[in-house]
C-alpha cells in the first residue's frame, strides 16, 4: 500500500476547503475560499487536520506580489503555490510509511515552511502536509491558536536573540518593530536572557511594549532612534526603514546587526537594495552583520514549547479570524499595525 493511501484520511481523491490565491493584489480581491484536492503524503510526511494557523510576513508579501522581484520566486503571473500559510496546529490525520513516532489522533504543532514553494501544501486550509521532522506533540497547556501563532515568529525571535545575537546579561539590545509578531517575542526572550532592551514602536504601542518587559521604548513618530547617542550590542531590525549603514553607527565596536525584513513592499525592488547593502557590509566592512532564519526542527520547537508552557514567553494574538475570513486576516497584517500575531482558526 502506498504512503498516500495509508489511511482513508490521506486519500488524494478527497477534497477540502482552502483559501486559494488567484493572482496578486489586495487580499480581498485575490484570496477566496474554495474546494481543492486534499494533499497526498510521502513516506516521511504527516497529513494534519488543521485547527489553527497564523499570518506571517511571507504570506502577505506573496499575496501582494510586491516588491515585484519576489514574483521570480512565487510565480510571474500567479503564485505556483496557491495556498498561503506555514504555521501548523492540528490533529494528525495520516502518516507516511516511515513515520513511527506520530499517529492519527495526535495533537501536533510545527511548520510546513520547507514546503512553501515546492509543493501545493499551505496551511490556510482544512488539511496540510509537513515533514514529520517539523512537527512535535502539542502540549496540552497550549491552545491550538497559541501553538500555531508561536511557530515562525517564535523560532525566528529565539534564533535571533539566542544563537545569532548571542544575547546575555549586560547586553544592550535594540528591537525595531518591537510590537509586531517577531518583535513582541524577541523583547521577552532578550529580557529572559538578561539583556537591557530598547523597543521601537508607534505611539499607540508604547505602553504595550513596556508591559512586555522593555526597559526603554522609543516612539518612532516622535523620535528618530538613529539620532540617539546610545550604543547597542545587538540591533534586530524587523522594519528596515533605515539604511543598514545608519544602524551600524549605533553599534558598539563588537555589536551585531540583524536585518530581519524586506522593508517596504512597493515597486520593483522595494527595500531589497538595503538588504543587498547589508550583505555587502557583512563581507567588506568591519560591521558584524548576521542573518536569522526560521529553522523548524524538533529541537527548536521543543525549546519554544518549553518557554510557552512555563509562561516565560507569551504569544500576543491581537485578533483571530475564521478560515473563511483569511483575506481579512492578511489585510490586517498588511496594515502594518497588527499588535503581535494574527491567527486563523479552521
């Protein structure tokens, strides 16, 4: 019997509801609920009956198709992968022949991130497929919404602060975009690691970022943080609204700059030249520029789960939408005013 037919739930002849993207543009114009074939699984895969997911930056960028250069990756006229989403929280429906430690009925969370371009499986759907190596058992203490919303943003923030930024006691960390999905988690993680944290956000989020533990908060509508005289050991830039060269001037002699954004989503290239400039600085200047990547393996997922279960880390979910309103959820993200995460229930 083939892996894709291991259980009735994994039959490729079955259909499911999913939010399908037709072209690029405003979310409400190009995203619609439809019925499509349920994805088949390979030997190392797991079919998950989705219960919740969340919206991340790659999702709204793929929907907008801007900056236009990104369409070289997503597809020139319409995305090759029509279902957005990578964060997973749900119940195992079927497993591939080589999967021995997960079984139908298990509650899991994790990521389909490695599948974002090469396969049709996204998570804005009733079912999705992911490698078993990118899923772990969902702790009973976590809701499906919290688990899902923690994945990409949490793994990115954890890697940025712990591995890439090497944050620890007596370090001074600046987080630009401190009220967003990655930013809210990075503030909490940096404080847990013993750092002094300065957050940059808009006026309405100043008290909110303070409540997350930030020692100082800069309201960017009143103060340009790049004109500050303070120096930082780590700068995590989730916005990229300033040149990396300008941010570099704020670093201590051994400071680390972590660009974690594609900047403004407009035009042919958007702020991509700034990313290119940061990579040039990394190679040809004395500035220590480092990149951060979401790596959804089991060790990282367990480390994230431990922080969430122990209440040392809180996932802030500003709003939750049902699957049928996924376009509104993505639109909420494109406003760039979302506080923390935007979740989708299925």
